[in-house]
């Protein structure tokens, strides 16, 4: 008897897997609504490792399916993800799966939410994505021209002379945002001063923006959020060349030519993409006073990204780019800078490169990455004025106002990811270093700053229930700042180290298949050091204004809270999405700059810890796409940015002359955008876009040495683009396009004039009415 029972047990052991995953074969086809097959779609059984992909004819076949009911998940690039419940009784009937087009890109893969790729709808935090479709619609040639087309984001110009721009997330100035290149923090403070204009859209695959509290994953300075620039990957063999020509106010030319091309091996084991841009922009004078409002600019950028797979489970990726930019603003631009009344001139050369090694386990559940990236920049600058003056002293200072800046930033680290059946664990360690040396001998100005930071992070994505996901994470940073900051006879030093723990908690709750709730908390910090605004020197009243580090600065901390509802639904073939998001950020020991005094014909601003402040409000975004022929997106922000007590921004001769405010300056309470794409025919496209900027407080320095706070008006800039594509032959198209940016010329009317102007008194749209036309040729969709 015992032998019989033993044999029966052995038989059941061998039979059990067969009962659980029977040799059941499912066949099917994935196609569009029009019945066209969709190749390379992934077909997987939810919650298991069972899956396959479709062939070029859209068909698939899966064996060893689970018993009973199960859910089949089908994904394809450019289409909405579809989940279909099945049971093994349907094995004899071929499955017909129809996918709708994802015209709103709600199902694309993003990496900025969790540091690994996942479906945008499944991301625990809200991720906005900007891509080539928007770059074309807005006629953008540089990154700075396209960032404002999402809620909570503004790009502003802060200087008439040099065109210094910065991006604000949820009302916080540029230094609060972490700008990443391919998820690496090598975009240093120096790059942030003019870098938004230096990165061409031709090198960008997409820009992912996470608003609020990204510091738990990406380290310091991500209090307002992260902007992750993902450069183009070689995916298929294609190429294109584009020439864009603009007339600013119908007077000044802005000519750009860019290209990108990719080559991929037939076995998909290696590939490379190249991209480049050359831009030549003439200066523009708004009020005929002989001083420019838009700078003269020449920019040349070239880059490449390549990958090599030694095996199916290993991948090496290398990216690099070089850029060279010359910009100049002021008066008499044909003369040497020291013979003019005002000149801000910069010659910048940068190299950015990185390498990543990815290793996957044979069951694809584990991924280990090693990476290193670096950026090296050199800048020759001139910040001076009144060289045309008859005063000998002014001429001597002007002739010595040349400066140099050397900047090196690097990051290296490793990351481990493990995919469980339902959950994902991520952990990593990374080292960041930055060395900045900035010298202007005429003003005895020198910044010599070294920062080192060692960060470790861990994160667990826990699927508590089928419809509830929690993301628990924390990052610990040990930071050391060694800085020397001098200006004239003022000397400041920083030699401190500290450790900071930044926890993060977010949840994603699927209330039903159409409505999602996301909520989260994150803690962030900023170390006392020189930020992008401090690398910029501006001219006010014929004098140069410098920022000097204050004594005994404390670390700035933040607590950020967010909550949002996202409603997505298809009404027939019409795809819709509505996002309503609330945010609240509490800042402790915030860094503020106070205009303090005039010293030896210089205006000094000092960085201090200000009174605590808070930024709160709501973002809303509505997207509608009846078909691939029409899509409409509109978003807006209503917010308040206030200090807990009046914050001094200007110190007069007596306390009665001080200027204080409880509101953030240069921060409107309302702003938003519009993006409408119409494909009238397969060849003819019309794009209507626009940006709204609400009223805001703007400081205005007066010639008598006092300051006023003015209320700037609101602006609505609207743009239109028309494009017609000729299909010359297979894989070769030609597009002719033209349009008008800021067609109603909604632009600042009260610029300061002459050599004694306040060049910081600038607000609103970055360009007046501008006419654009061009041609694009190559293999593109």
C-alpha cells in the first residue's frame, strides 16, 4: 500500500504544474480600429511572467496559460493600453483585440517618477511629458521655448542685456528645480544660467516634468520638482534636416538649421543616433534707444548617443554632446566691449557625456545599473559698462571687466531594481561633485566653490491591493560645501558638512477604471552655496550688481504635499483626460537676496535666510482628442506664494526707506497654456498654441537709488503654425511650414532706456510678434 501511495504522490507532483498551467494555446490578432495589424505589441498575462509579442501581421500565440479566468494586458507604442478578461474555455476561438490610438500620450513609458520605466498612468506621481509633436507645434528650436506648455511651469527672461532665463515650477524660482540629462544631475548652477537656450529640441526625445518634492530620489535642489531631459535614442533607421527662419518684430533674423539621424542594426543589438544645431540670431532693440532687448546669439551644438548589447541581458549606452555659444547684449555691438556703455558678453564651451551599463537577470526580474556622467564648461565673460564715458576711472574699470569661469560637475553611481510579482524594490548609491571657479578681476569678484555629496536611496513600490499602490522611499545625503566668496573688500567662507534625510511617500488609488487619486509627501533641502542667479551679473543704473553670500547661512528645508484626481475616459473614439491637482510647499530658512548697498560704484545683493514662506495652489489640465486629426490641451495654475512676515528685498539709507513684501515678486497668481493640433488632411496641419501670464509684482530700481514695486499687467501670447507635407517617395518627405509667434504682439511696453536702465526690469513674453517659416526634409512621420 505504501508503494502505491508513494507512486500516487509522485504522479500528482508531476501533474500539478500541468493542471495549473495547462498546455493551452491561445491565438489572436492585435489591430487598429481600421483593421490594420499592429506589430511589436506586447501581450502579457497580468501578474505573471507569461507573455509574447505580435508579429508584423499582428498575430500572436501564447502557451501554458493559467487555469480559470485571467487578464490579458496588451500594449503598443502610440496606442492605449487594453486589458481584457479571458478564460481558458476561449482557447479555440482566435482572440481579436482592437487598440485605440493614444493621441494624448497617456500610456507612454516614463522614468522620472520612480527612476525606472513604467506606464505613465501607473506612475504614483503626476508626470507631464513634452515631445516632438509639441516642439513642432510651438516652432521651438531650443528647450526654453517649449517648457511653459504644461500646468505649473513658467519660463521667464530676467535680463535685457544677456537674456538670462529660468524656469519656475509651482511658483518657485529656478534654483529650486533639479534639471537632469538622461536622469543624471550634471546640469550645474552655471549651466542653468543660460543652458535653457543652449539645448536644441533636435537632440531631445522628450522632457519629463515632475512637479513638487522629487528630492527623495534625485537629491538636493529638487524642492519644486525635476525636469528630466531624455535625449534621442536610436530606435529605427531615420533622418531629418530642418531649417527654421524667424523675423523678430519683422526686423531681426533668427536662423537655425538642425538635424538628427539614427542607424540601428538588423538584429537590434547596436545603434547610434547623431544630432546637431547651428543658430545665428541678430539682436533686437524694442524702443530704438540703441540698447538691445534680445541678444545677439550664435550657437553650435553636436551630439551622439549609442548603445551596444554584448548579449540579450547586457546593454552599454554612451552619450555625449558639445556646444559652443556666443551671446552679447547692450549697445554698439560692433565695438570691443570696453568701448561701450553697457555690454554683457559670454563665450561658453561645454562638454557633456555619460556612460551606463545595464545588466538584466535571465528571468528579467532583476536589473543592475552602473553609470557615470560629467559636464565640463568654460566661459569667458564681460560684464561692464560706461566704457564710452569720458571719465578715466570708468574707462579703466570697463577695460578690466573681463572674467573667466571654469565649471566641472560629475555624478557616478549604481542602482538595483527587483521586480516581484506585484511589487518593485529600488535602491542605489551615487556620488555628486561640483567645482566652480568664477573670476572678474576688476571687481575683485571670485567664487571658488567645491561641493561633494554622497547619497543613498531606497524605494519600495507596494501594490497593497489591485487598485491601491504605495510608494515608500527615502534618500540620505551627506553633503560637504567648501566655498570662498569674495567681492571688493568683502570676504565670505563656507566650510561645512551635514547629513539630510529626505523621506517620500506617495499613493496611487484607482477609484475605478476611469478615476485615479494620487497623494504624496516629500521633504527636500538646499545647501548654502552659490546658485544660478549668483553666476549672473546684471547692470542697473550704469552699475554692475553682484550677489554676495551672507554670513552663517543655514540649510533651507521644505515639506511638500500634493494631491490630485485624474479622470480619463473614452467617449466612443474620443479620448479625454482631466487632471485637478493641489499642492502645498512649506519652506523653512528660505534663501532670499536683499539689495543692500552701493560700494565703489557697485550694487550689492546679499543672500540671507529669509522669513518662512509657503507656496500653495492648484493646477488643472484638460485634454481632448476626438481622433488623430484633432487634439486640444489646455491647462492653468492658480496659486499664492507668500512669506509669513514682510520680507525685506531692498535696504534703504534708513529703515523707513526699506522695501518689503509679503508676496513673492515675479510670480503671478494665475498662468496657463493652450495647445491645439489640427490635421485638416493627411498633408496639411494647423497648430494653435498660446501662453497666458497673469499680473505680478516686479521690482524696479530707480536712477535716484530707490526702488519701486510695480504691478505688471497680464499677457496672452497666441501662436499659429501651418505645415504641408509632400510625400516624395517611400521614407522621404518634405514639409513646408510657416507661422506667427505672439501674433497679437502682447509684449512689455515700458522697458527702461539708455545706459542707466534697470536691465532686470523685464517681464512677460520673451519675444514680440515674430514671423517664422522653414522646411523639413527626411524620413519622419
